């Protein structure tokens, strides 16, 4: 059952645009939300956590191990065919470090077979990473780093992003635009030069939440109240 706020928000949209609304209050449906680990998986773990949540009583917990094969995710392939908007409440137990990590990974057919668009961190800030050419958004220069932000720890954060069919990328943290995680089609961005050199327009086929480390970093992340839609729903929309 949808909550009342969810009904009010999603009723404004064509059904095809509201692909997913999940708060895990009925548990973890592993058929709808299978685990995902490309190539290998050693040590990472996904569980339903009944001890804490952003809302209700349940959330999804990911204990990510160090090194690439310590990665583990859970996710869905119910992705809108046009613009993609994702809203998730996220809580991290440890701060992002200088090492490269991801907490959302998306197979991206625009990049080619087995290539991913990734959201995570490096240089202690949030960033995007395109696997096919290893480009980052923002550029990891002092100026680029300053346009992004750290991911606060120990408390639930409302994390949202938009992938446009024209290649636009937009990101919000607690309803605030993150300038460094923004790349608008046709708008030059001095801190996205590396990202904008490519003509790739993301076409993601699944959205997976978890942990992947390309060094030795470990972390525990929680995810709750996930909504995937063809239009932005904001932080106040309630998931099922």
C-alpha cells in the first residue's frame, strides 16, 4: 500500500513514469530487488535491517568489504525509458576518503557492454564516474572538488539525481543542488571539462545500491524510501 503522501505525489504522474516506490516495510523481496556484483564478490553483504529506518521500521543494509571484489549491491531493473529520477534516503557509517568508491552503480548501455555509470566518492567528496573512459564529474581539481560536497555520516540524507535523455546530469542533497554534480546539455562547465568531452548520453538499464571500493576502504550504508520515476518527486514524497 502507498502512504497518503506517496499517493498524492504519484497520482500526478502517468503510471509509466512512476516505476518504483519502496520502503521495505513488507520485507526484502529478493525477486524484485536482487543482489548484484559484477565479475566477483567476496565479503560484502546485503541484509534487511529491522533495527533502524528513515521511516517505518525497515531499511536495507549493505556491509561493503575492501577491494573491488568486496563489492555488493541490491537493485532493480525497473527504470523509466526516458528521463530517470532517483530519490533515496541514505545513511553512511564512515566518511568518504581520498580513495575512489561507489555506492550506486548502473549498467549503462550507452557506454557499451558491462560498463557502468557510478555514483560515489573520491577526494572526500561526492562524484560521478563513467567507467568507459574513467571520467569524473566534477573534475578532481581543487576548483572542481570545491563545487561538490562531502556525504555527512551517521544521519539519514536525502539523495536525488536526474539523468536526462539529452545527457543532462543533476543532483540534489537534502533538496539543495550540488553544483559540482551538475552537467547541463549545451551549458559549458569549467569544472566538468573531462565529463563533457564525451558525447555519451547515459542509458541505464538498472539501478543498484551498495558499496564498491577500488582500494581498501570498507563502509556500511543503509538505504530506505527509494523512488525511481520519470519526474522529480523531492524529499517529501513517501515510499510504499
